[in-house]
């Protein structure tokens, strides 16, 4: 069970990192940390800290469909593609 959970965390963290860099246009240096956790709602939130806001966690979920959404209402919205629509 522990190994399966770690695999899930690693997969979410890797996928969000790739999404932020390849789709949203962030650089590796823009990202301080990406950490997935187990929760009740959503089941696997992923917390991201950006270099220009090292004390702020942004919460993302992929809703089990690789469609990343920012959950918290913090400004700025960190997903640029959402702001362009």
C-alpha cells in the first residue's frame, strides 16, 4: 500500500511539473517545490511553491484526467492558460 501511494505521489508531482513547464511556460527555476498529499477532498491535492512566493502554497488537482486546475482562490491564478480564456 505504501509503495502504491508513493508511486501515485511521484506520478502526480512529475505530471504537474511537466504541465507547468511545457504547457504553462514556467521554467524549472520558477518552481521551488511540488508535493502531493493524501486528503479527503480532493483525494490527491498537489501543493506548489513558486520561487517568487516562497511562503505561499498553491493547491492543484488533476481530477484524475490530467486536466490541471488550481483549487485555491489565491491571486494571482498561477495557471496562465485559464486566465487567457
